């Protein structure tokens, strides 16, 4: 039962990763690419982490996985903001 | 997981490592090349963990990909700041002079020769002697080493001499960095988002470094991984435009840098003078001595890596960075 739930969550996570990657490759400009990448990948990682946490041996491992997700969330939100801000400034300079 | 799906995963891993390495070398733009190199390092770290070498995987991710990437990116931005943009466009085109072609061929031949020797050594080793004698010897002596992680036992006990020399290499590197003169001024202060990230990321990195150092005795980790994580905190502070990036001033900094090799050497010499072999720890004290050496090594490694990122002798305390150093490096993601 737990295995099936884990598999569903991980597959759902992979779907969002795929969507994010297609967005990165197909969308026209930097801002929409960032939008696709950060939103889809953060959700994808969240589902992946949820799947792995269900599959984990004990509660401590599951908590560590959730902590990793939270750290990546904050770091990727901040770094995508920095990339967008930098691009915006360069456009303003040109 | 069954072996077929793992084989598919391994083949995919191998293909991505080779293609990322090729893309990184073939890319003309230096910044893209560095970014591809960082991705290459991350995938390589996954490969190391697939080879059941988590210690190497941690080191590759932290040093090989993270800090080396930060160093290379800083170098790219600095070199861009020094030459006009038009000149930079042309350097890519003029790279095909006779000397460059000759150098490329020399590097190619040398790489092929190294690959040939390695392949021959692999064939030779797999055919002849049993390859598990060394792991067995380590397992047999692990109880006397003072730690239960075999990698730390080898690095800090059985082959401690090697690690001492590695720390001496780092010390020499700092001398080179100091010889570059005063460091460039820091970046401009970060905006609210990056400053907010810094506020919780830096304590988290320091905590993670302490954990890696402590865990190294019984699990993957150790002074090098911990030092790299601690240095990452310094790099983040530097990027965020902080004046104080965790490095102490003047004399204390020198002591800190020398501490890695210094404590190691002192422990070795004290043991030598009490009639033991050089770096031959008594079993009862081995764990404590290794922790002492590793703590000093972590601080020295972190200071060295941060200094490498700063790229010169840090400014004396109280000196305004904007007047004493060179101009700020352009292209900094956190500038305001």
C-alpha cells in the first residue's frame, strides 16, 4: 500500500519535472522559462520528497527529506529572483 | 530495485557525464562552460554515490562542483571586468593560431596517453592480484584507528602522512593567494531577498559543517567536506556584499591558516618525541587526536577556500573596501 502511494507520488513529481524541463526548452524568454522551471520543479521536488518520505524507514529520515525540500524551496525562490532581477537591470541598461 | 533498471540508470549517468564534459569543453563562452562544468560535477557526485563512495561524492559535490564553480565564475567575471567587451568577442575567434593548435594536440595526446596507462593498469590489476586485500587490512585494523568510518581511518590514521602533505599544499596555495596583493573590494550589498536568504543560509551552513566534521568519525563526512561547507558560508557572505565574511583579522587569520598543517605536525612530533612512530596514535587517544586534527584542518581548509574566492590578502579591519581595493566586480547577481 505504502509502495503504491510512493510510486504514485514519485511519478506525479516526475511529471512536473518533465513539464518544467519542456517549459525551459520551449518557452520564448527568460522570465517565462524561470517561471516554468521554478514553479514546476519545486512542486516536482515536493512530490518526489513526499513519495520518498512515505517510502522512508523511519520518521527522522522523512523529516530530513522534508527539510531538504524546504531548503531547496527557499534557495531556488531566491536565486530565480536574483536571475530575473539581473536580467531586468540589464534590459534597463540597454 | 532490480539490476536491469539500475543498469539503465548507470548507462544514462555515464552518457550524461561524458556529454556534459564534452559540452563544457566545446562551449566557447567561458561562463556557460563553467556552468556546464558545475552540472558535470553534480552528476559526477551521483556517480560516486552509485559506486558506494559517499565520502568522495560529498567532496565532489561540495568542492569539485560547488566551490570550484564559484571560483571559476568569479574568475570569469573578473576577467570580463578587465577587458572591453569588443576585445572579448574577438578572443574567441583568434584562438586558432598555430601555437594554440599545437597546444591542443599536445593536450589531446597527453590525455590519450594517460587514458591508455589507466586502462592498462585497470586490466593489469583486475587480472592478477586479489583486489580486496587492502579493504580487508583496513577492516582488520579499524578498531585500533579511533574511528569507525574506514575512509576517515585511512585519511587521518593509516595514511595520515598523505593528508598532512595535502594540508601543506593548501598552506602553499594561501601563500600564492597572499602574493596576489590586496583583495578586490567586496560586492555591493545584497537586496532584501538575497539578504534574507543569507540570514538563515549562513547559520545552516555552519551547522552542517559542524555536523559533517563530527559525523566523519562514523559516517561519510570529515574535515574536507566540512571545510568546504564552512567556506560556502563565507562565499555566500561575500556575494551578499558583507564586509565581514567570517575571516578573522591579521595575525589570527595567519594562525588559522597554519592551524591545519600546524596541529597535525605538532601531534606527529609530540608522538615522535614520546617514542612512538611519527603520527602513530596510541589507540586510547586516537579518536580524540583525530577530532582535534580534523577540527583544525576544517578551519584551515575553510579559510583557504574563502581566501581563494576573495582572491587576495583581505583588507585590514576598518579599512573601507571601496577605497583600498580594486573596483567592484561587475555582473554580481546580488548587486543593488
